[in-house]
C-alpha cells in the first residue's frame, strides 16, 4: 500500500537547461514582455526567457536583441540603444 503513495522516478527524467540552445540566441531580435529593470522577461524565437538588460531600464513592448549569453545569463540591449 505504501508504494502506491510514493513517486518513482529515475535520474534520466531530470534535464537541465540547454545552454547550447541559449548560446544560439546571440544576435537574435525579440521583444521585452515585461519592463526590464534590469531583469525581466523577453520573447525571442517565440519563447520567453529570463533576461538582463545592459544598462538602463527597457520598457515593456520595446524591441530588443540578445548581445551575449554567459552561462544561464542572457544579456539584451534595446534596439537603437547604446
């Protein structure tokens, strides 16, 4: 009876974030889904990502592009921004 109440799983069921796929984001354009102060959410390649803005605040709805991916940190810049 106790086995029916416990979850069973294997280590193969767990997956970490795909860092290689994130590196492919460098140079791609997207849109800020939330205000980036400097952290927030941006949509790139039809997927939402936690990102960090380089520099100042980027308002929701602004066009952005990915300038760097460092591990699990995705850095974006507002299009037209310096």
